C-alpha cells in the first residue's frame, strides 16, 4: 500500500533537510514525497534538486505562487498517487518505523469504508507527547469528538484515505491565505469516523514564525475562513452554553470580515443561538476584533 507524503513549504529550505533525512530512514519505503513550494524565495527549489540528484526517494516537486497552505493542500490532493495521504510540514519528522506502525493498525480497518483514516500521537523532539494521549490505546471516534467529547489536547498526526481527502477541498477566499484544517476534518466526520492509536509516530518542532505563532492575529487577518468554521460547528454535538459562545464567536469574525448584519443572519446555520450570542459577539468585536 502506497503513501503520499505531502509537504507544503514556504521559505523553509533548511528545515526540509531534517524531514528529508527522516523519510530516508523509514523502514517502509513504498511512498512518494510530494513537495508543494508555496512561493519560496530562499532557494528551496535548489535544495530539493539536491535531494533528487542524491536520493532514490520518489520525490515530486511543484512550485506555485504564494496562496497559503489550504491552496497547497488542495493542489496536493489532486496530484497524490498513493492510497493513503499524510501531510507533514517542513518542521515535522516521523519515527523510523512510522509508516510501518500505521500499516500495522490500518490492516485491521482497511476494508471498513466507514473509516476515513487514522490519528496518532505527536511528540516534541525530546519525546514528550504534545498535549494528551487518547483515552484508549486504540479507539474509533471522530476528530470533533476526540477533542470536544473526550477532551484530548494538542496536535496529533493524521492519515487519510486519499480517495476521501480528494473529495473534501479546503474552502478558499480570494483575500485570505489561512483557514483552520478543522473545517475539512469536521466535514469528514459528518460522514466518516477515524481510528486513533496511542503510538508516538510524528515529531514536531514548532517554529516561531509558523502558523502556531501569534495565532489570534492570524485568525483576525483571515476572518472569513474562521467565520465559516464556527458557522459549520453548529452541525456538531455542542452543549447549550457551547452553542451560544460558538455563535458569538461566529458573529465576531463576521464583523471582522466586514459582513453586513443581513448577510450574517442569512448565512447562519443556527439563527436561534446566534440571536442569543449576538450581544456577546458584538462585545468581542468591539474589544479586540477590530485589531488586525
């Protein structure tokens, strides 16, 4: 079974070297490495050329104008040839038996078409788990429930069936370059479940200039995508209090995006709870939403 490893990168030439070496050490070798360069000007293309000249890895490199990770992700899913799809950022690595471990569990669920993919633990370089582990060693659930029902914390590694991830494109807005990946994951979990295992497979080293840095400002600069995310959460199993707060945040980001009140209410997926949360949302917007 073949993996597609997708890496979106933007001016991260030096970091790619570590990921490259990690992939070279994999005990399971049936994979392609699909690198989508999102407009780098630091010589990333030349670095990848070095990889191509010295390595036997199946590397495919694409350069495109800077458009954000969501556009790179959509592009990559169209180019993917593997049955299983993994996104590894340029500052990520896998343990040497990473793919092998994934397949060990996946064989059990491969024929179950209700399962879209797999989640597993991410660690810091020192081996410490990011956030918390899953409540069971091996369990079936959804991305939304894992975090909101079971209270799991922190980033986790993810693998999807390529044929499924191809169907769920990231929404894009002409004037925005970021949208949370949870938008797509939540849409997937409306129809499919995932299997989660307490195995340390992914290693992450967060960069100060990465998406996780200054996250709130990032959201304020991309309010349309964030408003969409909170609007669609209305389809999930939320408590009464969560519904009010979620719709307040939806309203806040709509205001940041410059939407008229008529548009905000017309497009709302839960108008009753939007009405309950509008005062809170207006306060949020007045207090901090205007600062981008």
